[in-house]
């Protein structure tokens, strides 16, 4: 189970929105400014999409 702080997505979107189009948003810098930090990113078998649902019934 991965819980994130409700403001973490807002922080990421803000960083991306305010990054000039000629630059790429630095993910490490963005994560350091988030509430949960790098530990707040991840999940179970994540690769850009949620691939494993829990609990299995």
C-alpha cells in the first residue's frame, strides 16, 4: 500500500507547469520539494501505469 500526501501531485504539476518549454523538469529536484520526498514515489509493479491490483479476491 502506498499513500501519498494530497499536495504531492500539486507540487509536481506546479513544477512542470512553470518549467520553460525549452527545459526539462528535473524529477530529483521536484521530489526534494515534495512533502513525502523520494520515498513517496513508487508502488507495486509500477511502470507508468498501475499493473497489479490488491487485494485479489
